[in-house]
């Protein structure tokens, strides 16, 4: 009987189960069934001749042997992820910049301006990791990231880009189809949608918060429609049937071109002192590609303000 820890999927399964101490949550992460996770753990224990988990009818916990192996399994997987990222960095070459960015920032701010970056820096090719998650730069093969938050991360250089104000917007067709709302309370006659999220643990502005800022403290928001992505809010608004709370800075082009209309001169600051930041490791601060991206983004912000 083999006494060597099995590699591959078995290692990932054990690490996830040890981290969650719950086979169902481990199964969700790995795309397996709880029964499959349980079977793999039993198979690992049989191969090693060790009990790694103590099971009861309601919970599981690591045995001393399981605790001894859990940290090593996590370190092994982390080492493999970092080595794979280094290999990918070598394979993609030195002229490719890899940027992690959230979908709403990419769609509404970065992509419309991307042709100007390519014209100014044709030697650099940008590739993207579209995610709102805080990525490990080394483990995910990243040169830089756009992140929303307080901008304070150990070992990371950040440049504040802009904070954002959430405002109500609608399609011009909605105003053409019926009487325009004359006061904030009139918006209750329409379908109201918003983004339901907590970036950095901060509650994103919802309709109750906006109405309170607009002088309507008793607003009942139970009929409002919540989306997990701002792009879904924007789509509902562009289709003409809803009023949505959106980040004004990320729909500036649509407002300027008349495809969206801001309703009322009332905005709610999102996240207190939170803002969008360009972030990159201190070790990469002098990399030519990162410097080019940084200088271009800061110049674009000056262009927008002008």
C-alpha cells in the first residue's frame, strides 16, 4: 500500500475540505458533489493508512494527522500556482502587460479609452483578468490591477484614480413616454433597480440611502430590483423601462451623448473614503510597462477633468 500522499485532484480535494471543514462547501468550490469529496477523502485516508478527519453527524474536524498535512497541502498548491504564474509570465513575453480589473470599470471606463493607450504605446499589449476579487499578483501572473477600496495594501503601490458618486439615471425614452418625475418621491412610480454589493465590507448606495439624501426618509424600498452587477442595472435602464442607480463617473460618456439622463442633482458618495486605484507590487514599480500604464492612466484622468 502506498504511503505517499496522492497528487493532483486528491491534493486539491483534501486542501479544500481541510480549509472549509465542510464537504459540501469544498464540493461547491471544486465543482464536485459532496459524495465525491467524501469518497476521495476516504480513498486518501485508505492510501495513507491515516484518519485525517474526525466525523460526527453534524460536523467534521481535522485529526492531529490531518492538521499536520493540511498546511503542507496548502503550501504545495500555492507553490504550484506561483510556479505556473512564473511560467506563464515567461511564455507571454516581456511586451505583454497583464491587468486585473473589474467588469464595470473595464466596460465603462477602460475599454472606450483603450485605443488611445494602444496609439500612445504600440509596443505594449494589454491582456486582462476580469474580476472584482483581490488577486495575488504573483500567483495570478499580474503586473497591475484596478481595485475599488481604501487603497492600502502591504507591499503594494497604489495611485488614487477617482472616487465615485451614485446617481439615478434613465433612458430618454422613459421621459418621452410619460410625465417626467418632478420630485424624488415621484420615482416610486417607476421600476427602480440598483447594485446589491458590499465592496470592502461597505454597503453600496441603494434606493433607501439615495432617497434619504434626497429628502425622502420614509421610502419603502421593498419593491426595488437588486442586481449583482452594475452592467445589469445599466442594461435595464438602457432598455427604457427602469430607473437605475449607477456610478456617474462610469457612465459619463453615455450622459454626454444623451443615451442616459441623470434625474435630479442628488448623488450619494459610494464607500466613504473608498475610491478606484491603480495598484501594483513595489517590486514592479520601475518596470517600463507598468510605468507606461500608470502615466497614461493619470494623463487620461487629467484629460477627463479638463
